[in-house]
C-alpha cells in the first residue's frame, strides 16, 4: 500500500482558514460591550461639551481681557499718582506676558502713546480705542483678538488710557488637544480595567454559564426538572419556563412520532413502522413468518359504500386479525397496516404448519359478516407468506416474496393462503415476461379474430359467427384468449385489443354480407371496456368504416359482468341498442344470476354456457337446468344460443327443448377469416332431429 502523502501546506492552510472564528464567551461579550459603551459615551461627551461650553468660553475670554485692561489702568494710576512714570513700560511689558498673544499699551490723556508692548500694527485705530474707552463694559473683537480699553483716573482727573488685548488659542486646537489627551487616558484606563470588567462579568454571569453548560450536556433521558437545581431568585422562573418548553416539545415530538408511525384508521402500526420492525427482527436473526393479508376486491367496498364506511370496515378487520392472533396464543406477533387494503403480520418462531391454521382462522374471522351502519358486509382476504431465514435474507426481499405468494393465493391458493416457494417465483417471472410480450404483441397487432359459425338447429343453416380473439405470436404459435385476456385486462390494454378484434370482425362480416354468405357476427366485450368513455364511439366507428349494418353486429357480455354493474352496462349499451346493435348475454348460468338486473338490461340473446351443454349426457341435473334457461328465454322472447355443441345428441336435445341456435365443434371449430370463407362454400347443412331418441 502506498504511504499516505502529507497534506500540502496550502490545504492545511486552507483548512485552518476554514476553521470557524473563535467566538467570545458571555462574559467576554459583556466586557466588550462595557468598553464600547465607555468609548461611545466619551465620544458623545467630546462632541457635546464644546457645543455647550462655547458661550462660557467667550465669557471667560471677555472677563480675561477686561480684567487685564482694568488691572493695567489701576496699576498705571498708582504709578501716575506716585509720579513713577518710568515704571509704566515695565508694567506694560509684565502684563502683556500674562496671556497668550497678550499686548498692552498705555496712552496719555491726549491719546499719545506712552508705552506699549507687541506689534503696534496690531492695535485698532485710535478712534476705535477712544470709543472703547468711553464704554465701561466695552470689548472689541477684531479677528480672533479681544481688546479692552480703560481710562486711568486719579484724583478725579483722567491721566490717560490703558489698552489690553490677547489672542486666545484657536478653539479647534484646544479641543483636539483635549480630545487626544482624553482618548489616550481613556484607552489606557480601559485597557487597564478591561480584564477587571471581564472578571466581574464572568462572576456575575456564572449561574447562567453553568446553566447553559448543564442544558447542553443534559442526558435526553434525564427527566429531572432544571428548576429544582437552582434557588436563584432570577434564574428560577427562567428554569421553570425552560422545563415547560422542554416538556411541551417532548410531548409534541411524541405526538409527531405516533402520527408518523401509526395508521390513523386502524390505530395499527403503519407500513413504515412495520417494515422497520421486520428489519429489526431479521437483523436479530430470529426466525419469522412474514404474512401479507390482502382484502379481496375491497375497492368495490369503497366504491359502493364510500370511504368512511370502508375505513370502519378496515377497523373491524384489523380488530379481528388481532383477536385471532391473541386467541391463537401467538407470542410476539406484530400486525401493521401496510397498504390501503393490506395488513402485514409478523409471526415469530412458527413453522408453516403452525402458521397455516392461524391464517385459516384469521381468514374465517375476517369472512364473518360485518354489521355496520345498518348494512351487512362480507369481506374475504388472501394471505401470502414468506419465511426468514428460509426464503430470503432481508426484509425487502421477504416482502417481495410474500407478494409473490399473495399473487398465487389470489389466483386460487388453498383457502386463499399461499406460502412462498421457488416455483412461485419462476411462475411470477414467467408471468411478467408474458405480460411484456402481450403488451408488445398488442402494439404490433399480433392479435386477430377467428370465427366460429353459428347454426340454426332446426335447419342446419349458417346464421352467423362468433369472433374469438387469437394471439398469433411471431414464432407462429397460436395462444388462446384464456391466457391473454386476463393479462390484457390487468394491464389496462383490453380496450386496444378489443378494438382490434371489433374492427377485424366488422370488416370480415361486412365482406361476407356483401357476398351473401352469413348474416351476423358476434364480438365478445370485456367489462373493463366499459371504463373507456370512447367504447361506444369506437363501435360506431368500426361499423361506419366497414359498412356493416348495425343489426348484423352482436355484442356478447358475460353474465357475471352484466350483473356486477348492471346500471353501467345498461348506460353503455343503450346507445348501441338504439342504433340496432344486438346484445347477447354470454356464458349464461355461470354468473350468480340476478334476474332483476338481467331483465332490466336490453338483451336479445341468451347464450347457454357450454358446461351445461357438455354435462347433458353426464349430469342428471343438466337437462333440467338447460330446460329452465330455455324456458326463461322463451318467456322473455329472447333468442337462445347453445355453446359447445359437440355431438348430434346434444343438438337434437337442444332442438327438442326449443333452443334456436347451436355453436360448437359439432359444426366447426373457430376458423381464420380466409378458411371461414372456404368452410361456408363447402358447408352442408346438418339439421338437428327433433324426434331423435
Ligand atoms: P366464449 O365467448 O364463451 O367463447 C366460446 C369458447 O368456447 C371459445 O373459446 C370457443 O373456442 C370455445 N368452444 C366453441 N365450441 C366449442 C366446443 O364445441 N367445445 C369446447 N370445449 N369449446 C368450444 P376461446 O376461443 O378459447 O375463448 C374463450 C373465452 O375468451 C370466450 O368465451 C370469451 O369469453 C373470451 N374471448 C374470446 N375472444 C375474446 C375477445 O375478443 N374479447 C373478449 N373480451 N373476450 C374474448
Ligand atoms: Mg362469447
Ligand atoms: Mg360463452
């Protein structure tokens, strides 16, 4: 293995740069705030003080200049009275040094200059000085300089005038100096006391810091109250509030978790929780049976009674499942609702032998009538079962295999129960492959109609044909509809397939009609085709395109489909019937006859199911059933077609019982369109014998 390269300096530098900046603690932040506040206060003071002090400064300057002038005049007077005139220049010189830019001058009574100090050009004109001397409070402000003049009076006589002036330092200079000094002193001071402030803040905030540390490091399972840990007068209410918020958020979290993992309808664990439980059990290595319990045709309950009623029914089913598991003393069972009409069961440590009786009992319990809102409902369930560790090593795989078993159970497992085994998986894979082939076959138009003649029993004359779908696969194999019709229905492709057969049949029959061969064609219609809103218009389209007169088309609907949703069938069929299309009820006798529904539907033809015809010679009850159906059809004024006529005896019997038309191998098997033409041309009528023994 190559040695690990050290990180390039650049990367190390970059990671250092990415490190989050160190943040100040609480006490540090308080100290920082105190320092900043001190600075802000000082700045405010530096700005405000000069504004407020401006008047005072001016007054001080005026006082200084008038005091200077008065002092000069007083001392000059003393010297004048004493006759010490020579002292006056010394006095002038001494006084002018007293203030910045100080200047003083002494004038005689006639305003002749006696002594002065400083620049004479800086003096105002004499006239201005005379006026200034006359005003006892007078001050002259020339530029930055201040002037004051006072008379020198001794013994009531004016000896002369004393003039004094000074040039104060510009205010801004003074201010900047003060500010600079102030800032320096303040900075030093703050630097010196910042650690102290920090320590004080830390001390003051110690309870809060401790509290913060405690909250952060608290064990989530620790249910003790924070408020109990402190007697601090200020902290106690805060801690109580934190406790309350904590409790509330925990309760909200518990509620959210319950909602996320529980099915609101049955109060059972939902799919999420069920799957997680399954995975936990698998991870623990414990043997378990995974069962998917699927309610049969429960969608119909939703459609018929509405979702509210259906939810209640689901609640009852859930309760029955639970009760059965408890009664069976299954220890450690787990039930969840894993789909709209599906429950999942985990049955630990049981063998197939133990699971089977429980599932039978559960199926029986679910199948008991359910009384709800004055209605009685019957629900049945199918169970698909897979086992760990025998069938699969993971939860998702077990679920998949239980689904495979469930499919088998739905197809006809023993009492709706199927346990997974490898053959089922092979079958499921083959089924998936077949489904794909059917899909492609429909796209490629591999489905065609073959035609089976229908014969008038009495005369043997050909009166029509039934179109039956065949799948001609690319390898030449012919597949019968028992294989592909259920797949096409399940895949939602029966509409497309049905339209192809319908057009084939209409075009073939229109051709025969033009040649005067046979008069009508019957086409089978799947109940799923009624879901297609374009169904009726597609039939009209096929009739129009082929030119087949509508009364030569007969649509066959199985009895079971007709009674399952009689209203819908009637709604769909009436427009067709009104246009002249004939309607036949197919496989009559197999569909739990609902006579009220059947008589409401606009049928013209009864087709007796071939099982009754076949049973004529073997089952002693069959003749009676056939007779009954024929009598009923006669009473309703409907034509009767017997399917599956294979022998002359059957044809004779049917004719004797007033059946009108026969169809079956006795006359001909279903034939491709081209062969059908040849068959018709060579056909010799085979009338049935009404009087045969
Ligand atoms: P079905 O409409 O009752 O058709 C009669 C079935 O009996 C046909 O089976 C036919 O070949 C068969 N048969 C006819 N004479 C005899 C006989 O003498 N003996 C025996 N044992 N059988 C006979 P096939 O063609 O396999 O069709 C089965 C079913 O598939 C049809 O029953 C029909 O319900 C459905 N089917 C066929 N074609 C279509 C179609 O285009 N659309 C729809 N939705 N269903 C179709
Ligand atoms: Mg039929
Ligand atoms: Mg039939």
